[in-house]
């Protein structure tokens, strides 16, 4: 059984796939405790892998994209089985992770890594995109972990605060080859 916080159908509001319809599966629990975290990933219920796959179908029909988020999706062992089952059901699996827990992933799984306190090098080298939270400073100390491999690196202003937006904008303009501005566009339209 997996510990679940919520499931819903919306659009991806962030990153490379912004605007794409997606079913979100928010897994409960996280192995970190970030100061600025505003996500409710508390446990609401337990659900089997089969139940979650059925729920994804009921919510999104044939929508190809499913986003596993949290909390930290890899904090639960059965997430591995959920990924397999969703792929078997024809879904394109996207995962949003803090990158602390290493797991082998099929090559068609899209991995967004948003490093916080620490980072497993295996997950850094597997990331398809990187999200850095700008909260009073640009946390560019994470860049070496991702090496010279060019992956989109989004600077996301925490809380859309003007000071954080200004910092992120300045950094993006200073290093256009490395950074993109990361906006939580779903919040602009009141979507989840
Ligand atoms: S890693 Fe993400 S979900 Fe976990 S506490 Fe930090 S911000 Fe929240």
C-alpha cells in the first residue's frame, strides 16, 4: 500500500512541460523538512498500486501524463511498483523529487530534481530538469553536482516574492546559457 496525500487532474504549471494536462498523484510524507515548504503532503489515506492506477484513469481518462509528486515520492518503496504499473497502463510518468534517494528509473520517465539539503549524485546525473528555489539567494552551489551536462535549470522565486523574483531574473539574465526563469503558472490562474 502507498501513503497518499491527494490525486487530482490539472495542468503542469512548472518547468519544461508547462501547460500540459496531467494527473497528479501526491504521495504522502517527505524525508526532509524544508523551512519554506508550503505543500500539504500529510497522509490522507492508504491506496494500493492498482487503486491508484484506476483512479488516474477515472480522473484523466486517456491523458498520457501522470506526475508523481510529494512530499518525496521515492521515500516509499512501492513507488517503484506504481511507476511500472502506470507505464504498463500506457502513461508517461513524470516525477518531482528532492534527489536525495537513489532509484534506477526507466529511460522514458521524466525526472525533475529540486535539490534542498543534500543530493544523491546518481539522481543528479539522471535529472531531466532541475528546479532551484530562490529564497533570498540563488543556490548555485548545486550546479557542479549536475556537471556540464546541459539540462534546463529553472530558478523559481519562492512565494513569488518581489525580492526573490528580482534575484532570479538577474541571475537568468546574467547566465542565459544555464538558467531559465521558473514560474508557478498554475497559481496565476487559480489552478491547483
Ligand atoms: S523536499 Fe520538498 S516536499 Fe519535502 S519538505 Fe522540502 S520542499 Fe517540502
